[in-house]
C-alpha cells in the first residue's frame, strides 16, 4: 500500500489559455518545476492606459526553490516578452535556441538584467536535466526561425509542448518541421500533449511561406517606383524573401522602424538572414537612387498609430515619404481589433496616391499564417498519439474547436482537458484528473508600475473616459462650519465649457443650496456632506444631459 | 453670351463618404435642394463617451428655404437614424416607402416629432416634383424590404442614387432588383451616378439570401434542443426565413431584444412579415415547451455588451437562459471593430455548453451581405452608363476600389470623382468639375447633448482614460498669501492608492515645497502658481511612474 506516497505530475497554464498571448506553462513533478515560455500580451480594449499584460507568477515565486528553469520555444513577444519582468522576481536559468536567445538578450540588456541572468543556448538536439525531468526538443516550422517544441520526460511519461507550429512542406531558411524526431517521440509514448490552437477554427492547411516569396517578387518586378513592404519584424523568413526579391529585381533595401532595425541586425549577425553585400542602405540614401531601384522594409503592418508605416502614410515620418505611384505591400492579416487601424492606414496611403496591396493573405498572396490549420493540428495529434490532450494558445472557442479535432482523430472526450489559466491537470499512475486551482491572472503594467493598476483604477479610468469629471471644492470654517470660499466647480471631459455656462452656473447654485440646507440641519460630517453634494449634483446633471460624469467633492477646512 | 447666367447642378455628401454610416447626400439645382437619406453612425473608438454621430447640416439650415425634402432610400439606421436630430432644426417633408416610413415613424414618435413632420409615403412607381427636379424610383434588393434607388431628373440630366443594393437573383419576399426600370433610366441617360461602395473590395458576386434560408432550416432540423438565432433586427428577409424554418420544423418562436421586438411588430403590421397564427410565443412560455419545439430570435449578432444574446451568454438575461446542448446561430459577420465582442460572446456560449455556429458567412452559410460585390457594382455601372461617377457609401479605400471598377468598365478616370464629405461636384452644361467646399463634419451626440462635446472634451477624456487625474487643492490667505489648508492631493484612475502611499506623500511634499519657494520669491499670480505646481508634480510623477496623469491645481482663497 505504498501508492499514496507516489508523487504526481501537475500541468497548468499561467497564461495562454482563454486568451491570445502571455504564454506560460508549468510542468511540475514532486519538487521540480519546469516553466515553458514567458510571454506578454497587449491590453484588451477595456484595460485603459495599460501598456502590457504579463502572467501572475505568484505560484512560482512561492515555490522559487523548485523552479529548475524557463524553457523558451521561440522568440516571439507572446513567448519571451514577460521575461524582463518575471526574471526580476524569479532569477532562474533561461533556455533557448540561438536566435531565440539573441532576441531575449536584447530585452534583458534594455532591462539591465543581462549580467545576473543565467542563459543557456540549446539546439534542437540538446538534452537537459531539469531536476527529475529531462527535456529534449524537436524543430518546428513557424513564422520565426529556430522554433522548437519541447518533450519533457517525467516519471509519469513524456509531456510534449508543441510551441507554435505549422507543417510547411516547402519552408524557407531550412526551418523544416522535424517529422522524424516528432515521430520518434510519438512512438516512445506521450502521456500529455499541449498543442497550439491559434488556427483551430480554420479548415484545411495553412499556405506555405515559399508561395509568399513568389508573390512578393512578382510585385517587386511589376512596380514602376519604390516598393514599401510592411510585415512583422520577427518574421525573418519573410524578411529573407524580401531581401531575395530585392536581389532578383536589383533594388537596394532600407529598413525603418526600431524593432525591424533591431531584428534585422541580430538575425544577420547570427546568420539567420543572408543579406548581400551593399544591399542595405540608409534611409537618407533612398532619394539619391532611381525610384525603381529601391525598396523599403518597414514596421506597421497592423496600422499601429506610432509605427513607421503609419507615420509615412500621414507624412509625419522624419526620414521617409511615400510618393504618388509608390507600391505599398501590407504583408500581414490584421489581428482582431486592428482592422480599423489597418483600414485607416490604407486610406491614408491611397490618398497620397500609392498603390496598396492589402487584405486577407488568401486574396493578396503576400501573407500566410505561421500557425497550422485544422488538418495540421490533426497531423500533430496523430503523430504524438497522446493519452491526454490539453489544447493551449487560444481563446476558449479555439481550445474547444481543437478539442473537437482531437475527438475526431480518436482521443476520448474525457481525456481532453479544456482549461483556464490556473486550472491544474494532475496525472498520477497514468490517470489524469482536474486538480485544485493555482493563482493565475493578469498583471497589468502601466509605465514603470507593475501591478499597481487594478480593477478600481481601471473602473475609474473607464468612468472618466465616458463622461469626464467634475471637481467641487469648498472651504469651510473650522469654527462654525460656514462656507468661507466656493463652492467652485471645475470640469474636464464633461462638456464644452463655453457652450455650457448656464448649466455649470445652475450646478453651482444646486451645490450651494444643498450645503446651506445641510448646515441648517446641522449635518456636518464631511462624509455625509460629500455624499449629499454628489447625489444632488449627479441627479441634476443626469436630468439635464443624460450623462454621469465622475463627481469629486473636496472639502477644505480653515 | 447668356451662358454665364445658366444655373448649375451641385452634388455633394454631408456624410457617407470616407466613412461607413451617417449617409446624407445633397443634390442642388439653382434654388432647389433635395436631400437623399439622413443617417447616423456609431462613434469611432477615439470618440470616448459619445453615443452616436450625425452629419453637420449647417449648409442646409442656412439654405432652409431651398430644401424641398429628404428622400429616404431604405429603413436602416445609417440612412434614417439622423432624422430625429436633423428634423428638429430643419422641418422639411420626408419621403419614403411604406416600411421605411413605418420605421421612421417609430423614431419620430420617440422624439416627439411625429405631429410636426410632414411624411409622404411613396412607392417605387411614385413621381415627385421637388422644385425644378423630378424624383422617380426603382426597386433595389437589399437586406431590408422596400429599398429603392432614386433618379432625380434635373435640368442638367438624370442624377441616380442607388441607395444600398445587391443583385440577388433569387430574392426573398419578392424584393427583386427592378432591372427593367433601371435599364429604362440608363437608356434615357444618366449625367451622374452615385453608387454604393460597401463591398467594392470584394471580388465576385454576393450570395443569395435564399441560400441562407436553406442553411438555417438545416440547422433547425438537426438541432436536438432549442435554437437561438441572432441577426440584425432590420433584416426582415432573414427573419422571414427564420419564421419559415420554424414552420417547417414545427417550432414555436419567441422574440427578444427591444429592436427585434419593435421591427417584428411593425413589419408584421405592415405585411412585410408573414407569421403563421399561434407561432409567436412569449419568452415566459418557452420553458413550458419541449426544447426541440422552440426557437429564439434575438438581437446581439455583433456581440454588443448590452444585447440580449450577450446577456443570455452571461446568464444575466432577465427572461431567458441558454442551456447546455442548445444551438446558437450567429447569422451575421462582425463589423470591423466588433470581432472581439463577438469572439467573447461565442466563448461564453461555449462555456455554457452551447453548440455555436459562428464565423464568416462564406463558411457557415447562415449569412450573406446585403451589398453587391465587384461584379454587381460593374453591372450597375453598365446599366446606368453614367457620364460622371461618384462612388458613395464607403471608406476612402472602398471608394477608390469602386473608382477602379468604373475605369474597368470604360468610364474615363477624369469623369470619376472620389470626394470627401463637403466636396462639391458642379455640373454645368454637361461639364463636371470640383467646386468649392461646403461645411461638413461630425456632430457628436452624448446623452442629450448635441454638439456640446468637441475636440477639447474628447482630448481630455482620452487623457483621463490613459493615466487618470490628480487634483491638487490648496487654500491661501487673502491677506498674506500663506497656505491656510492643504495642499491636498486626490487621485482617480492613476494608481492603486493603498499601494502607493509613499508616492503620494512625496508628491505632496513636492507641491508644498514648490509653493513655499514661489511665495518666498513673491510669485503670487494664481496662473503662475498653478503652472509651477503642475510642472513640478508632472515631472516628479513621470520620473517615478512613466505616467502622465492630468493634473488639476485648484487654489481657494479665504
């Protein structure tokens, strides 16, 4: 009866399920914890004023002596962007392939964490002892080179985390998916598979990056003037194809946008980008060359208001203009929520007179997704043949769709775990069940503040954004409570003051009479005075305007 | 040489070009003005706290004696929603078909404008004398019955305004596009065509509404429990098909969501919806029936946070729950900007355990657009064969694409006018040119306020929404300028106060020492005191937090 002392395998997400972004997965066996990925996500539209969002890692900091390290699958922000914040509170080794580590180091340098962080560069052939677990890797194909999936050998069996992947049969840059290595893992047996659900709603197969190259070259060839191409800075395969198109159409290339410049520099340095000598030119040199001898590689494929492309479209870029007749390629599909930004940028480019290639990659041919579609997800499931399946990387509906795909290839419904962040799946003696929850959530970062903006602050920002604020100040006498000065009403974001003088004067009379009435009734606790002023004024303003501004009564005493 | 006295035809948009929504077009000849449509649009994401947006009609109010009436093409919000506001300042006759007028009257009733508005119900065969112009109409097919296009016969020739249209060869409810009438107009000659550009970016043809009916019926037949279907309240064709599906699958139907209830009631009353006796039931009766005998027609196809579907998905609807195993059909494509809302609603429905049919109509089959695609737009151009072409109804890029389609069917580039709101096209003796601009723009409506929220108010709301506000109050002595009370600092939406006591105390010290320093230097104008306090505090807070809250210094004097 020694069974009750057998340790268990616990798997959970601290970020990345029920959402897109901030990926962070935890595999624990007894006293050993391995973390896979450490991403950020961009704020939802109701997180006003927030810059970025990272996972709540309190489970990890409470168990810091058990954490053997953070293994990173690839160098995208939603997989590495949380590191500068997390490593400040959890100084553990970070493992990643060469390009991934190059991108991580750029971040750690900016955050002054490079010196104190133990960084271990791995390859797809590495084998790591992480406590009682052994990590091996397999090459995957994704929209950034040097991506890997992870296989963690645990006493309960192999846990496989795919990272982000697709199965591109004609990849660029030799970044093929290592089917043989994956098959070998599948043969050895997989107790649990965690697999990328990003495109689980999309039927069929995702297109090949190589087809994009042909399309881009075609546009370059036909363009009579300059070509501006915007894509994700991290899509080094795409950037290589832009370079190749420049070479075959004898154009020089200039790179603009901070992240694009950084990535091109790191990737070339590390040998992931092959740039012919003399091809790259400075933005200042562009105007010295004939228009059909130049291409411009830029950030801003999501229409981000501060990006290089948007600034060029608005003619507010310091170094570069777009001219009538230039061709602009937006080689990306808008992320949900960004459609309006992209649309506006296209409008502005067209107003200048540019020829713009935009829209879904399926129509333009200049973009394909980096994530596998339904048939590829089934392929991964069939290769790994896991006992248990945990779809990851996706909103709830995508996880559910991925779950249905798993059922369709023969995984029993009860062996599929659709989890929220913090939900644990425990496996003991080969049997999985839902365990208790660990703390998980969003840590909001606003400026330098980490976690100092919570629900109350966000609720106030929301309120302020809708109808503005009225501040009511009055100075009372300490002796007898009479009004010495005020009430003064100052409003911001409520009404156009010059047009609403009457309204604000009337508001002032209401506050004054409310105060006088209360004093006559000998109400003199501040809290009560404030509540009455707030209520009377709020009621009046709502009747007059149907708006509910925040009302902030302030009493000074002299 | 009498030519210089010849009057001219002027055409312009007060809303609807360079944007989606708030359609309002003006055709003027000499002293006669005809307005086509009077719509609203929903606020852009940077119009914080705004409810709706209507056109600036100052040109019309300044020329009110010339305005012969407003002709409405169909009953959608973006064509009629501005009427309750516009008619308050411009009491002119309104012309519309029977259903269109029914929907308009519902709005005017709510706004207490029914009595004082002259309403003339027209048919597709009507002929109206509007000053020197004669208006005739032609039936179009669109996602609401009783849609028409307008032909205005002017001394310069026929001006055709298509309204919204598609060419559905197998329409529902006999709402066919009247090709013969259109051809007759085209034969007579068209000096200028204004045509719907909504789907100008979409290749091919738009699907037929009838195919949607077959698909919906199929889902109804297969569903083992209740079916909930959400679509646009105004899509009466779609609603008819839901009713038909209920009939053929022997389900009762209940209708929820205020706008859906209103439209179903008006459309049935006017004979545009044919509801079998006894089919409609009250929401309260749903639970008395077997689950496979019930369907629920609901608003909320855009995931709007306050809509019936969203409230059901969150289990906060007063009358209706969604149960595990129910089928939910979202028969609409998300409008750009709404994807996240729809996604969230789908997530919540799936968490309940509902089977959800969602996504692009091209995949689900339960939705088609009401607007013609590129081949249909070319068909309209070929039927009307206009001398001049003004693409309308669309963002700039859509207008441009429509312009390119017009070129492809043989209209000369110089005869195509891509205009902004307020740009005039003048035609005199058959020759068109760009004229001067008339005032045009957005009038923002926030609660009861029309136009009292402008750029300054919106800029303040934006600022407040990002980093909140700090109010700094101090009471000074009238005699000697010394501080009698304060400075007090109150913040909202800036930081979580309990976690930031130190920061706010330090901020207080900085304000105090700034004030003391200024007093020692005999600076005592309030404006100067305020500016110094604002600067010192702003600098400190930015250094500490990298945030820039609004700072509102208030000085009281006793």
